[in-house]
């Protein structure tokens, strides 16, 4: 049976929605939110009623009674396993308590619950940004108060890992050893072994990205923090939002940078290649963590569409394993596929209370 699933993906200035019948999209829309639209709301979660109304308006004319479930992008839960989570009051209460640095994905559970409840169908979130399956050794740093953790592109990277296992390797996902690089406005590299995300490199650890600083020598960063030149907010922006290509070249548009390179801008070439160099080093680091035993390296995210990027990285890392290009972002498809696996009994959805207790 092909289930009919509404998926919702809130971003900072947009809300993407789609309805899938099995793997087939019946409708897809991106709802844009201007600064004026969002200005009246002091916190992310205060936007929920407004965004729900926008979704309802976008769905006018569609028979919601035909839906089997609603599935949204998951937000900043405590560190959690991959997969689906049933939306409940405890989850919503926890995410509503986050007011500083809240991610727009936190809205997904509220909108999904509000739409699903009147229809008496389940609401899920899937592969939240907080998915973290690292073993204890991978977490330890030289500062006990600062353990490593995952955060970021769980949804798209895991979806591409599953797709590669099924369509390229023709093996069960939990029997594959995969490295996935997501390269968009931000970046991350994840190592999958036994169906789990067992390690990662974030865009504030080593690799930098169009809008992310990447890893900075700790001494230098501490000195800059206390130089008096930047306050806390400005430093956070340097790390996330105004670093990377934007800091060097005044743009975070990778295609614009490639046009400059084609026109002979050697500084643009140097900085762009430096970004890709850090991505290749990050892939190599995770290959070492996996004893060099990797089935495939997958390149995904919007920038993976670039032939320049694919050629550069393939040349650097193909000695580790064959490289698969799975360019783009497939978050909507991943949400629908994840919910469908739960509805068909192939996966069991987690409960938030078990994560909150550390179970």
C-alpha cells in the first residue's frame, strides 16, 4: 500500500510542503516568509500559528482526509538516535523552551501536530538535526567540558546513504560502510557503519563552507574572542553565517565564485580550492576512523551539482573508495520515505521521553 503523507520542512525564511503518494509527489510548494511577516514574533516557536495558517492556505483544495500521516523535519532535540519520533506534548514543550539560537526546524513538530490531530492521524518528525549516534570514544576531547557532538544534516545525508546502499551497492544499509559529504551553505561529513552515524566532521571543526568558518586554531580563536573587536553575537556570526566564502570573497554563492574563477580570478580559485581541500581532509579523517574500510563516498547537497567540485573531490579521495554523486537536497523525499517505513511496520517510531531520559 502506498501511503499518502504530508511533509513539512520549516526553514528560516520559508516553509516547504509536499504531499507524497508512496514515492510520487502529488504536490509541492515553497511558502516564502518576508522579514515583515516574521518581525512580530520574538521567538521561533511564536511563529507556529502563523506558519500553520500559511500551510493551510497552501493546501486549500486538497482533501486532507485522504492523508495517512504528517511528517516534519525534526528540530533541536536532545542527542538522539536516527529515525522517526512520534510528536507529543513533551517534545513540543522541550522545543518551546529553547529561545536562544533556536533553529526553524523546531517549528515542524508543532505544525505537524496541529494539522494531524483533527484528522486523527499520526504526526512524526524524522531524522532531527540532533541525531547523534557517536560511540563514547569519538566524543572525547582534550577539554572534558567540551565533548564532541553531532548536529546538522542528518536527514539528507542518511537518506543518501540509504539510497546508495539500495540502488548502488544492492546491500542492506546496515551492512554498508559509507562516508557522506553534504556541501551547501553549511557542510558536514558523516560516517555510517552498521546503519548508524558513528562519527562526523562539522563545519566548525575542520572543513569550512560558503557561510561557515570551519576549524580555527583554538589559541587564535580565544585571542580574537578577547580582542575587544567582536562581542559574543558577532563572533557567533563569524563562525556561522558570515564565515567561509562569504568572509573571503563577499559572496556565499558557489556558482558566482565559479564564474569568477572562469573569468580568471585567481584569489577566488585559491579560496574555493581551499574550501574543497578541507572537505577532502575531513573525508580522509573519517576514512582513517573506519580503518580505511569504506564501500562508497557520497557527495550531496546543492554544491555537489558542480562539475568543478565533483572533479576536485573525486581526484582527492577516490583512493579511499569509489565516489557517488548524489547532488541536491532530498529532505522532502526523505521525510515521506521515513514516515512510510513506520506506517508499513518496517521501522518503529521512537518516543521523546526515552530520548529525554537518555535511553
